């Protein structure tokens, strides 16, 4: 990853099928449960647009749609990227 650009969050989805319990004793069906998210990031390199999905772990802050993030990419293959 040798170059950097700015990307935009275009969607964020909660993964309802994967629940992580934070309490040992449940009093309700979703009591103390947190969910991971998947976000899509759109970024542009040399006039070509790319979309990358990122996994956001349960309990980590979720970015809002439309917010900007830093994207590190390989100059040989811009489709291979890492979102910061």
C-alpha cells in the first residue's frame, strides 16, 4: 500500500444474523447484544471509481453515511485497498 486517497462511506448495514452477547445472563431476546457492521466505501483513482467493503467489529464506532475515510491502495492494483 503505497498511495493514499480519500473515500466516502456510501452504505452501512448491520449484520443481524451475527449477534455477540455482552452479558452472561439474558433477561430479554436482545439484552446486552451488539452487532458487527459492513460498510461500503467508494473511492476514485485516476478517474476510475472503486467500491470496497469493510468489516466493522461489534462494539466499534460505526461511521455515518457520507463521511470521509482515508483509503490506502497499491499503485499497481488500485482495487486492492485498505480503509483507515
